[in-house]
C-alpha cells in the first residue's frame, strides 16, 4: 500500500508559513532535494553549479511576487536546507532542462500527465469535477504532500505538491481550481520566465477568476506548459502556454481532457510541437479518457472520473502508468491521481494508483460565495 500524502496546514506571514511548512515536511523536502541533485549530478553539475542556475531565476521571482522569496526562505529554515535548494524544488522543470539540454530533453519525455474536467452540465449532481493523473519519477510518491494554506489576505488554498513546492494542483476557497501538464515547443527556453509552480500558486491566490486566468495567460514563462483553470459555475478554459504566447482550448459538451500534445489549431499553425516524438502515447491518452467519460454524460460521478483515469489501455504507456523505465532510463509512473470537487471543498488523492487504488480525502472550508454547481442554468447550493 502506498503511503498517503501527509496533510500540512500553515498560516501567518509568508515567513511563518514557510517555517511551519519546512518543519512539518523536513524529511520529504530533504528527500526531494536529494532526488534532483542526484539527477543533475548525472549532467556533471555540482551543488554550486545548481545554485548558480537557481540564482538566475531569483530576480524574476522577486518581481513576480515579493512574498515568495521570504516564504521559500522560511521553508529552508524550517527544513534546515539551503534556500537555493528550495528554489530548485519550485523551479525543477526549468532547472532540469537548463542543467543539461541533452540530459533534460530525455527527462522531459517522462513528465507526462493527463488532465480531465467535467462540468456540471455533464455530471450527475451538477457539480464540476476537476482531476489529473500526475506522471513523473516514481520516487516522488515519497515526497508528495497536501498543503493547506490559511491566508489573511485572500482565499485559503488546498494544493497537492512536492514537499517544499508552493503549489501544483489544487483549488482555493473561492472555488478556483488548477491542474497542469507538460508541453514542449520550439520556443522553449528562449527567455527567462517565472517558474511554472509559482504561476500555479499565483492563480490559486486569487479570489477573482479573471485574475487567476491573467496569472496563467499573461505571465512570461521559460517553458511551454498546459494549465487548466476551472470554476464550479461551469467555467473551464485550458491554456496551452508557450513561453511568450497563450492559446485556449474549451470543453466539448462539458468534457475537457488534455494530455501532453498541443490541441489548439491556432497554436499548431504558429509553433512546432517538439514533444510528441518522445511522448507518442499522449496522442491516445486524452482520446481514451473522453471515450470512457462521454457515454456517461449527464450522470458522470467521481467514480466515473477515477475509472477513466485508471485506464490501462496499452499499459505501461497508458493513462494510468505502472512503474517502468521510460525512454530516458528513469523509472516513472502515475505518481498520484488527484480528483477535486471544489464546490464541496473536497480533494481525493491516490498515490501510485496503478498498484493501490486507495484514495485519501482532504477538505477545505469554502467561502459562502463559492458556487456549488449548476444544473439547467440554475446555481446549486449546499442544500440541494
């Protein structure tokens, strides 16, 4: 049985939250740092070299949100690690690539995820479900946490992330949810942008949906990425992000599925998808998810969502991936399945679901104004 991700709750100033987080997740933070330092050592990078790469992102991070530096400094103090190593955890996609283009190009093929959103018009109870399989290094099953952030200056946040990370997948008390999955294009690493994990955190800090979308749409990035934002009222937009331009994909009859290839015709007319060659299974993973969900349209439940994301067609290169050595030689898997019903303040997580389908439930108190769902144009409240 896989170990459930521990729940860590923090509050106070950015520094205080960071220290609480670092202390509570000390062992997992240190283990995550060791994983990535070892991976980068394969590219002949010493710790000093890694810290040098990290330093290149600090001015950009400081301009993006001045609170993130003291929060990461607090994590470092609480966990007893170097500040630069905490930044590494929050910029690991970018650092792995920049550390060695040859090494990380292969590693990028392992960053495979499948996202799924079903809006209220397609679910049984009218409540939106936002879910994802996170595919990455199997070792990360032992570094994952669920972080609950109590905030005085905005909505509270519940996020599934790697220990030491400020956010990954999650939702906030205003009902705004986000997931993300890897994309590649010929524009990647032409500029220094904001690390992707921090963009997701910025979106989750917003109490207004437009501002969450602005954080994803308008923030310059170093690498391509796909980010799906949803709101319980039935709003879902998939943002396919190049470093310098963003494209949109919308649900079809209340169902949106996205893997690791570009879908927007506009995007495909303007850039080259450089990821399909190394992630060819992406081409059928989102098709499989749609095929499994569509027959249940109008009565989809979280069980249907889980079943679709547990699909084993063409295993091990399937929607739900067992541990196996991938093209880079790294052992990867579906590290976690995250299924969220934001209107109910509910997140369910199964660690290594190909082997263990046990879900652990986590809760967040929702704001009074957060819609609980829609049905036939009506807004559903808790009593319904």
